[in-house]
C-alpha cells in the first residue's frame, strides 16, 4: 500500500506547501463567522423587542402592523429614528417623530454579538491587524444588509377610524381618507447603526482579556482594559438593579404588563441616567400633552409644567417629589468605589496611584459621555387642521365635533424632550473617576493577588 505524502495526495514531493497565516479563516468560514455574529444579535434583539411590544399591547394595532412596529423598534435600538406623518388631504396633517433608543434591546444584542465574535478568536493572545480588520469588515457588510432590510420593513400606514356623523359626511363629500403612517429614517438608521456596531466592537477589545490584539497594541492593554472593564461592570450592575426594581414593582404595585414591557425595552434608559444623577449630573427637558412613552411618575411630574417651559432634572428637583431619590448618591458612590477597587485589583502591581486615578477618570468621563448621548429622548406629535395647529385659535371644540372627542384627544399635540448637559457630566465623570481610582488603589494595595503567597513562600 502506497503511503500518502505529507505534502498532500496531489502535490509532488519536491513542491513546498504554500504557507497559511495562522488563525486566519477561509473565505467561506469567515463569512459564516460574520453571519453568526449578526444573526445572534438580531435574534436576541428581536425576541426582547417583540416581548416588550406584546406586553405593551402593540399587537392590537390595526392592519397587521406588528412586524413593521417591531422593525421600527429595532431601528431605534441601534440609533435610528422614526418619522410619523399623515393626514386627511388638505384638511388635516399629522407631523411627528421619535428619537429614543430602547437600550434593553440594544444592550442585550451588543453583549451577545460580542460573545460570539470573541469566541471565534479564543485561545489566542495576538492576532494580525489585517485579520481583525477583515473580520470586522465582513460583520459590517452583513450588518448593513440587515439594517437595510429592517428599514424596508419598518414602515406602515394606518387608516384612522374617526368618529361622528359629521366627520363621515364631510369625509365622504370631499373624498378624504384620514391616514397616519410611520417609517424609519433610512440614512440615520444605516449611519448610526454602523456607528453603533463599531462602538460595540471597539468596546469589546477595550474591555475583554479574551480579545486578541495586534502586537503594536499589546503595550496599551494594561492601561485600558482594567478601567474599561470596571466601568462596564458598574453599568451592568445598574441594569441588573433596574430589572430587579422593575420586577418587584410589577409584582407589588400592579400594572405588571406595562412595567415588564419597560423592563424588556428600556431599563438602561432609566438606570444609567440614575447613575449620572447620583454623581451630580443633570438633564434638561419638558413634557407636554400625551406622548405614550413610559417614564417614572416622579420624572413626569418634574418635566410637566403649566407653560411647558424647559426644566432641569437633577437630584434636588426630583427629591422635591420623592425623598428616596437621595439614595442615588449613596448607590453611585458605593458602586464607583467598588469599580476603583476592581480596576486596581486587575492591574499589575507596579502601577502607581496617580496612574490608577487618571485611568479611572478617563474611563468614567468616556462612560458619562456615552450615557448622556444614549439617554437622549426627543419625541413630538402634532395635528394641524387647515394649516393651523390644534392648540391655537380655540380649535379644540371644532376638532372634537368633526373627528369625535376620543379621536381628537388621541391626535392632540404633545412633545417630550430630555437632553443631558454633556460637558458637566463628562467633567463630573473625570473628577469622581479620579477619586474612585485613587481610593480603590489604596484598598487593593492591602489585598493579596492570586499567586503572590506561593511566590513569597517559594522565595523563603
């Protein structure tokens, strides 16, 4: 029996085997890996969004619109925006829009995508820059294709059933069919969705010890990863606390469906600003009319003013309605000190105290910037009749008589805005981060690290 050549069955013995870069996937395997990353994230995001929307009774919307509403929610979760428009010919016009990220959906998808992406690189400490760029590029291509499908599905038009004999008479005479529709903004969803993905992948390499780096980046990993991991743990801790509070609220105070819908869709939208408020950051905003977005009653009370003017959301303004708000600084301080300790414990012994302080300050400053950007809310809904806003000119009675009182109330005007004061939040993050980094390093200096006892015993 002829023995097979080690060079392969069809390769002459004298011909050298072409070298293959270690760890680089084949073409088909590379695309399958990228597909696994994208699909895993989309499946988890879709499941959470669908569960939250079903609990919020979005399945009762007319016209079989649930798939479109689900797609619109996914577009919002990665930074997109949704426009609402419609009307009844020249008689009435609806203009609205919403920009808010359902952060529960986005956070779950990001964690799953990062896990799948990093598992494909496991058991390696170093990776070539070209290979990493190739993997990221394939994920980007498939992700943009998935976002394009989401944008195409995230559009629907409803025919509005208006009440009253007068409305039907006028509509029949003029041939008016009242319609309201929504669609995802394609450019914003694709552009910010791509940015969302790149930030998620960059955060994965900045946080995880399992992520292999190019050799040129290895000297910087000890300066970045312990601090980045520590602040990530703070954000995840706040999300877990928010879930626990939501579940307890659903069990004790009723409104279980609405509360659990918020848990599945938007826990970080409330929990992460609470972290910022505990550090002393503040937001500006207002609330008029009925928007339909869920929010804590204390926040709604602060934002809703008689004249609809902009107000400041801070510890003091919130505590004026609920004294329990003063526990937020305590919680923020405890978790931040724990983060400083964790960062120092995961760092080499030779790092100096001022280096711990600076690294934690920078990490928390970036974190507060992201929290501020991700927690922004902008929503508006307006109905104009014959070009005149329904809040002007005493048209409320006319709209009520033509459209019916219930329809007029549902199509009234309303707006919600909640915007952070970013520069102040970033400065607070830098300052408190430096304090937490220094204190955490002092505490960690008295704790033995793994392997230190054995080394000292061996030296003795």
